């Protein structure tokens, strides 16, 4: 009888471990999906300080109205308005360099989640660009 109980407990523990591994994999995948990779549709720009994301996240992206799309690849390349370049994330900073430009643009990633991206300039007069993720 104790051997049978040991086999039953081993089976239960094995199933629990499998469920924990699946849960961890899903958690890792969901964290990665909120990264920059993918296409973002420009919604609006704001001048001044960063707005709370809750006040602007209900704005929608309409592909008919907006032609400005910012696309980040997993190979650290980006495309914006038919221009290409490379980017690098350093903490909350985003460094972007267009192929045909010698200057590097530094922006602050003010907010990022699965659906929204807020980029802000790091100049004296802050400008904020609000993007929504485009589902393709």
C-alpha cells in the first residue's frame, strides 16, 4: 500500500511541476510581448510634461487616418516614415540612429505595455509621442 501511495504522490507532483513550468513559460512570453518589437501607429504628440497614460490610452489608432507607423524589429532595426535605422535600449532610454544621419536621437520610454507606447524627448521643452500597437 505505501508503494502505491508513493507512486500516486509522484504522479501528482509530476503534474504540478508540469503546470508550474507552463505557467512560467507563459509569464516569460507575456513579459517579452510588451517590448518594443512590432509596429506602432502614431496617435498624437503632446508638448509639455508627461500625461498620465490613463488619460490618453483610450484614443484609438485608425489606419485610414494615420499613415505614420514606427516599426521595431528584434534585430535592433527600426523603420519610420520610409526611413530606416538602428536602435538600442539602455534602461528607460531609447537611442535611435537613422542610416543616413550621423546624429543619434535619444528618447525616454515614458511608458510601454502591450498596447501603448509613450516616448518623450529629453530636451528642455519636452515633447511626447503617443503610439498604439498595431495588430498584424
